[in-house]
């Protein structure tokens, strides 16, 4: 795997097609209108442990972003970096309460939902608890997070989660909802506001282009 070029003429995103964390960053890059180079890191083949990739992200996670001499290996940090580095169009509102709400929702997704059902944890549950035990665990964690977010946004949602413009909360919610529906059989009728904004995400070009099966490293349809 090649080392990042510095400085690069365009950002380089190290990504894996099915990673919801990478999915978030693809959405953010698309919303910012940034042309970027996609470098696939195959997690199933262990490419995240390649010594060259570990120079980019010692935690051996995707995504990682290289933008000139900036090297960032966390989706939340990348999103905030992009907001500061490329402020238009903004993903965080000027209103302090709505800004805090967006940050809170993003934090719930990236610390209170997604890490509780990553592949390493699910494999551990299957090995230590029993075959088939990981799915009920995942569904329980997603339900806890989605119930919280549903209650937080049902009074302020517009076309999207926190208003009529796409904002940071949407960047984090979209991959989480997509994965919940397609991988974990979550019934979104329990979360009507989230279900409605999910429909909007699926119609938005920036979100469509970031979908897992549209990435260059996605497996070809059978």
C-alpha cells in the first residue's frame, strides 16, 4: 500500500466500502463538493495492519484522510476538519443550541451506537456467548440509540434531522440507519422521524454517491 503523497493536489480518502465510518466521510466530502482520491483498504484481508497504512493511522482503522500535510484517522475528527478547512456549504448551524444538537447526535452515533456493533465485537460475542447471540445485542444497542435520537429530533426535524438543510447530524445518521435497515433488520416504523429523513437521504445525490455498493472496492453483483 502506497504512502500518502504530500502535499496532494486533492484529498486522499482511505476507505472500505462497507465501513459506516468511511461512509460518513464520503458523505461529508460529497456535500463539500470535494474531488478526492479513493484508496481502498480491505479490512477482510487485514490491509489495515499493513505497516504503510499504520503510518497513516496507527489505530488501524478506516477511514483516514490525507489532505496535504494533514493526516487524520478518525471520522468525527475528519468531519470537523472538513468543516473548518472547507466551510462552504456549512454542516454546522450558527445557532448554538442547534450546533450542540448536531454535535450530540453525531457523538451518539459514533460513540454510543456504532462501536457497540463493530465486526470485532460481534465476533467476540459469537465466540464467547454463542452462535447467533450477536444480532439481538446489535438490535438492542441500535434501538437504544435510535429511540434517544428520535425523541431529540421529533420536535425540530424539517426535511432533514435538525432542519431543512443537511447538517452534521445527517452525515452521521445516514450510514447508521442504512446499516440498521440493510444488515440488522431494524424495523424503522418504531422511529418515524428517522424513517422519514432516511427516505430523504436516499434521494439526495451526495448521499447516493456515498452508498457502499457504489464504491470502487464494492464486490460486483453476483
